[in-house]
């Protein structure tokens, strides 16, 4: 499967037709917008609900959705070069860290985070025709914000902030 859209970046909301095992030549990440769903990834099954998010690596993570109830999720597909550029903007080690994980990355997003990402995706989608030059920058900003969320979660796991301490 190829990334089917502008600048090697595509997004859509999915609520069906993704129940077969597959992987991609690009990074895919998704987050649950409503409902619940079972997600099989690399032969492990997880129950997902609102805010659950996965980052799937190219040619590595084989996944599918097992639908019992109604569920919709946001899919975002991006080629490795664009993904790496956004990672490098956050940290020079982030791209290698994501690729070297033993398992796909799973995080939980809050309602304000999801609303923020949905607004940024709308900014990309509805950029005026006379401002199409902005889309690559808007995409990079979106990816950087998304990856910053993951990076900040990982930083908290490595070194949790304690009240009264200096956070940097």
C-alpha cells in the first residue's frame, strides 16, 4: 500500500474495512475517536477505547482491527523521510528509538490533545488554494506536535517530574 496523498502524507477517519492483517511501507499512526475496538498487532490483541493511540513502523508491525461494536479512528500515514525529519526536529535519537522498539508504540491521548490534533489536521485540509505552499509546513508542525506528545510521555516515564524540582 502506498501513501495516497499530498506530500506523502494522508489522513482519514476509518470506521470499517480494515479487518485484514497487513503492514505498510510507511509509518501509520492512529487514535480512537469513539467506541471500542480490538486491535491485533504482531499477534497480540488489545482492547482500545477513546484516546488510545498506536504508532506503527513500516514493514515491521502487522496489524488489523477486530470489530464487534462501532468504532471510528483517525488514521495518519506518512512516509519515512517526512517522519524522520519531524523526529529529528524533536530529538536526534527519536527516530532510531521508535524503530528499535521491540513492540509498536502505544500511548493514550487526552480529549484536549485529540481536539488539538484534529484542529491541526483541519488546518491542513482546509488551507486555501492560494496558500497551498503552507501545507508542507502545517504537516511538519502537526507531526512535530504529535511526536512531542510521545516524546514528553517517554520523558516522564524516564524521569518523572516531582513537585518542587526544576523540570529541566
